[in-house]
């Protein structure tokens, strides 16, 4: 998820219960070239959920960047998507 009052760099919050990890999307020439986990939090996602979240962000990185820019740069309304399944291998 991202919040409507976010700031650069483009990033998303992955949550699981009370746990959280933030992933930053590294952009170059309008393309996502890397996904980096931000500094560790005291309530970092457990290892299994961290791996699943990283896999999801990598798989959906372009869509995440597009929605982030539409919502936070162009002030457009974006449709929320709730993820309820794991990304297939």
C-alpha cells in the first residue's frame, strides 16, 4: 500500500498484522530498474512474509510505479487492489 500523503522516492508498505516492511522502487528513464528494501524496522515482516512481499513487489513493480505516479503526482483517483493470493513461481 501507499498513503495519499507520501513522499519520494516511490515506495510501498507491505504489511502483515502488526509487521511492516517498506520497498523503494528505483527508477531510471521512466522504468523501474531495481526494488530495494528500506532500512529495517523493529517490526520487520517475518522471513516468509518478507520473501512473499518482495516477490510481489518485483512482479508488480511497473504497475505499482504507475499507480503511485497517477495518484501522487497527477492527483488522479486510483482503484485500490487488495491482494489475497501469493504470486505463483
